[in-house]
C-alpha cells in the first residue's frame, strides 16, 4: 500500500485476464466487517444491556439507525467520488491510508507492550 503498486502476489496473470473478460466482478468492501463485525456487535449488546427504560432503548435504536444512514451516505459518496478522481490521486490516497494503517498497527503493538 505504501508503494501504491499492485503486488503480483495479490493476483496471478490468469486471474487478471479472467477478470478483464467478465462484465461484472463482485467485490466485498473491507468496511463491512468493520461496521458489523464482532466489535460492533459486542458494543451494541453491551450498550443495549445498559439501557434502562423505554426512552433509553428508543435512543439506542435511533443511534443505530443514524449510524446506518450515515454509513450508507459515506459509502455511496465514496463510490461515486472514486470515479471522479484520477489514478494519481487514488495512488496518493492509497499511500496515505497505508501509512495510517502502519501507524495504527505500531501503536497497537506499543500499547500491547506497555510502551505507549
């Protein structure tokens, strides 16, 4: 990600050729496991368990609906925005996100070692 080049380990030449021959290639966005993964589910269960009364539970479900709507809008805007920016801007964004991911990983390791 930091070099913004496709790794030959990610796909073979046969996969690339087969992918270009197809009209529709379905992918799974990486954001979906983060939005509805074990961490999000556990947090939701804990927060719902802490809700006391009907008013708190209604606010909980309104917050869930707001997160769903906001996530939909952000993912929809990112899909159309990715088509508008050029390949150079995409490479820059990929490098920045790779750097951010590396920094988060280092911070996790430092926190686990009690150095941070």
